[in-house]
C-alpha cells in the first residue's frame, strides 16, 4: 500500500500508475475489453448464483425486519401498509424505496418477493466490479490478482447471504466499497465533482439505514480535516455536504408520503439506552460487545481483517507514502470502530431483546473491504513483515475467542 509496495505489485505490463487511466498507454482492443467483459460476465454470474441460493426462500424468513421493509415498500407502491419495527428518530425509507417497484401492478406476494430478491442480487453482485476497482486503485494489485481478490470478496458468505432476503444489508456492502473508492478519488484528485460523489454516497447511507449516522459523522470529520489540512476548498466542502442534506430531506419526504399507513412498533432510543451504558458494568458490557463485533469481522474474513488492520495502523503512523491511501484506510478504520460502537449502544438500549454473545450483522458490510486489504498485504509485503501482521490477526482471533468464552461463562454462572 505504500509507494514501494505499489512498485512491487504493479502489473509489469503497466509501466505507469494503474490507478490513473489517463496515464495508461493504449492497449490492443482485445486486451482493453477483456477485463470489463470479465467483470460484466462475473456480475451476471453473481446475480444468477444469488438467485439460485435463494431458490428455496419463497417467503420472508428474517422476521420482523423483513416484514417491516416489505410492508413499507408495499405502502410506497400504493398498496396496503402494515407495521414496522422501526422507531421515529431512526426511521429510514431508502431500502423500501429501492424494492417498491416489485409491488407495482397486480401480482402474487411470492412473485413480488422474487422480484425483491432479484433487485437485491443485482445490487449485491456489484461487489465484484467495485472490489476490483478498489484493489486496483487503492492497493495497486495486478489485474489478475485484483480479479481473484474481487471474486473472493464478492462470494463471501457475509457479502452474499443477505441478497436472499429482504434486508437492507444486501445493498450496504457494495455501497461501502463505492464510498471508499470515492474518498480515495477525492483525496487523490481534489475537485467539486469528486466531493459531491462522496457526499451523495454518504447521503445514500443516511437514507438507507440508521447506521448511516456513523457514516455521516465520519464524513463530517473527514470534510473538516481536509479543510484544516488545506486539501479541500470551501466549495468542495459544500459540494460534499449538500447531497447529504438533500437525501435527508428525501427521507423526510418519504416518511411524510407514507403518513400513518405503516404503524411503528419500535421505541425511540432514550432512557433505556442511557441506563444501559451509564454504569461501570454497562460500560464494561458495551466494551465487550464492541470487541466481539470486531473479532467477528476478523473471523468472517478468515483473519484478513486482522492483517489489514495491522497494515492500516502502520500506514497511518508512517510518514510519506500515498496520502490518498492513508486517508482512505483511516476512514475505513474509524468507520469500523464507529459502526461496532454505535450498534452496541443501540442494542444495549433494547431491553426486550435477549442478550447475545455477539450480534455481528451491522459490521458485515465492512467484510469485503478488509478482506481486500488483507489480501493486498499478503501479496505485497516481505515474508517477515507478513509473519508479524499475521501474528496480530492470530492474537485478535485468540483474544476474541477468550473474551467470548469469558462472557458465556459469566452468564452461565448467573443461571442464564
């Protein structure tokens, strides 16, 4: 990921920076179209594979979240409403808007549900081309390496599973990759269009799910830091902020359009959340929840996230190197901790929900990103450095497993 690493892994056929299409010399027509054709075919195969995985899922199985999204989508399409497990302050209509076309016209619910799965599959399968672009631009991997790494990221269970059901998580993994690509582009080549692209993707996060609040907070910090470091102008900052505000208004308009056709069952976060974390024991429980979510992220990436984090921390601490890479990795690190922390706080305040040893759904959207970075480290660093970073991953896996065992033993000792 550093400049020397980029030199070692760049494609020998690319004597210039592969992240800069403008500098790449013209290639033969056949070779120029090969990778785009493979990505398109891979995307189509990914859509078909996801639909095959969902062949036995003819009705919602992830209650009550699926019911909430489907009821809202049906109401937005002009059909009957229903209930939603959301609460007022954290209510989002972005995903129901996306799948609402499945409920237009006269068709059976099972047919509409299949169309929802098709929409999910089409969006979720874009992880493949987005992961390829991230591997090329952020990590400067060879084309062949980038294609293989992208294929692995696109077929991770944590990536593909939610395409089978009507869950927002089906579209968040590709959105994370697109956002990090846009951040890298903005830092590497500052400009209002790049800033507006980043802001639009952040606004999409806010429109889709309440964990987008973490993304918005990270985005605000990024904009401020870029302004202070004079890496962005005031005009670029406005271009990065205005789309977020616009899409927040879209969410408000969608809620207003729904009116009272969808009944909310969730309780707004408030006193319960404060009481859950306002004690020493509560903070200890919160810290354990955050740690085990991050541990889970290492598990589902086969240890690659641990290797990636070790490399990212070193990259942030060193001087020199590629600023765009450093800023992008910093954004990804802060987001990972922020999502794990925010989810743990919200879940701690839901007193009616049975406590889990771990609830990793919210961090799964980050798995493709960290798997790619981990694979990039495997392919780019010297053997001794690789051993040191692999040791970090092993330590995280063992430490997290010990923490889980301790939590389970503590609960069992109290008779639960």
